[in-house]
C-alpha cells in the first residue's frame, strides 16, 4: 500500500484524514497519523483498518527520519515554523511534501534541491492561503484567455460563526486560533494599492477603514485590510493592476467594536503585566484607565472611549463581562493580548452544537478593447459540526486532494510552489464543489473607486 505520513492531527486535520480514509481502499492508501498526542492521533483514525496512529515528537530526529523514510508522501499540518526540518528530511529521503502554510524564506531555499530530486513541495494549499489562490487564478486566467487585462483585484476571506449559531452582539466566535484574532493587523501598516496609488493604514486606524460586502442569502459583511496586500502581486501576474487589496471579513460592526480594545491598549503583546495571575477582569480593564477618586471603572471606560449610554458598543462590552470583579485572569506574566484572549474565550468559544462559516469574496475588474467589466466571485461554506467544521473542510480538503493528485502523477511540476498553475487548481476546485465549496461568479458593472463612472439608464 502507498503510505501517506500525516504529521499533526489537530482540528484542521479532521476533514483531510476523513477524505483520505474514504479513498484509501480504492486508491491503495495507508495513513500513518502522527501527533505528539497518541490519543488524539488514535481518535482521528476512526478505527479504520488502513490507518495507524503513532506518537511523534517532531524534535526526535531518529523517529522523524524513520517515519519519513517509510512514506511515499508527507503532509505536514504542524505550525509553520516546524515545517522546515520535515522539509529537509523530505529532500534527504526523496519524498514529496504538502503543507497549508505560507512559503517561508527557509522553505523557498529548498526549491533548487526539490527540483533536482524531482520533488513536489506544495505549500499554501489550505484555505487562506490556498483556496483563495486557486479560485482567483482560475478567473484571472479565464479573463486573460479572453484577451482581458486585470485592472482591479480584491480578495476577502473570513472565518465566522454560522447564522444559526450567531447569538452574541459581536456576531462572532473563535473558529480558528484565538491568538491570531487578537493580534490581527499588528506588525506594521496595512499596505495596498488603489487606483494606481499606494495606500497605508497604521494599526491604530485599521479597524475604522472598512469596506462593505453583500453576499446573497447571508446579508452584509465588512472587510478590513490585511497587512500586506502586495505580497502576491507578481505571483498572480498583477504588476500592472491599478487596485490590489486583500482583506479579512467580519460582520458589520465588529471592527468598530474591536477598535475599542486597540485604543485602550488591550491587544498589545509586547510586555507582561505585573501580578496578572491574581488580576480580576475588572482590574485588567482598569489598568488602562486613568485614576479617579470617585468615578467607577464603567464611567472611566465610557469617557475614555466616548461611549454614549444608548450606544450598542457599551452593550458589547458588558456582554464580555470585562467589568466582573470576581473572574480571575489566572495567567502568570501575561501580556495584555494574552489576557484579552483569555477573557474573550469565555464568550466566543464555539459551543458543542455551534457551526462555523467561511466566507470568501473576490472582485475582478478588467478591460477588453477599451471596455471595462467586473466579475464578483463568492463562496460560503457552513460546517457540519465541531469536528468537521467549515474551517477544517476548507483547510484540509485541498491538502488531501492535492496529495492524491501528486501521488497519482497528475501534478507533475517539481519544486517549492503555490497552487497557481492550472494543472493544480483546476481538478482541485472541481472536486471541492462536491463538498460544498462552490464559487458563484456574477458579472457586474465595473465601478472601481470612482462611483461617477457608473452610467445609469436615466
């Protein structure tokens, strides 16, 4: 049997493993599911005869070498910084590699060695990055084949709570790593290009510069800018595009409310707070407010954030229980961001019957023979349950499908790569439709950022 080594059996691996197990008899596959937790790996095998669970410490070189040497292809679902040792071993033992993570500089340095050995190192083949690349390149290539020139590309993606599980004032729950949500947008100004002009948004202003999006059947959303929208400009062949913008999707109102934490300083991850383990939620909030001999923490918060008594922002803060004097942080030497994450987990953790939702939205503006056009491409995916979430489906399924495509020789081009070539994205997008990951493309009038361009029939 053809042995696939899967390293990492966390939440995002559920749908990936299920897909490959379902194909295992027909495709003559055996899965070795490796994780630091043997119990977790065993649960993911579903007692399937074509799967073996093992405990694997990725820092144990001898064991790592042994398992990689036995595999035909390796899937690494580890945190991104741990891929590189696995990748080097794959070069040594001449094994293909698939990951859902961004291509690091260290990974890119292995490109020549991978090509020399005829190895495919497929990266960024999850959701974002992954499905965003594939669905975007499909439309971009179709426009080019018609003789069109791309003048605008906007791409938004967000992990949200499904409408039937949306029951808090923030219209949000954690569907992925909470820490990434708390730290979103930090580390430098967001940069992008609009109508040929470079634009920058500093972190302190990021959540007050949003763009509205309508998705049929699901209502109105907002998007705020990702940190570097220009990263894929050359990769997509969009160096001449006038507008290039990538953003994160939330429900309308989330960004304005989140900005309160940014302005108070609660999202800072650069220093530790004294005596944090004994601090109450109320004391944490008060730490960012000026001393006053008589005003309560609530009054000081209202004044600091200029919140009126009837403002929904106030109700959103109350819902999170941040003024509770009895709830303790219980984290030693914690940063403000770590404490905020701890507080939010109480309110934003998905409950057992909750479902998550992925929304992706692309806008393509293009020109053919002096005429301008637009295509909007939208995808909504709802999770089945807390195991086979929309996030697990959209991250794991492209990884699994790509793995099988490589094993079966359908993807042939060697080297460190992204899924931006037709031989990769065409069959994967087609198969994803069977799992409810479907993009609906609609022709729209091209407006760009100049609404006056829109010609009406009046």
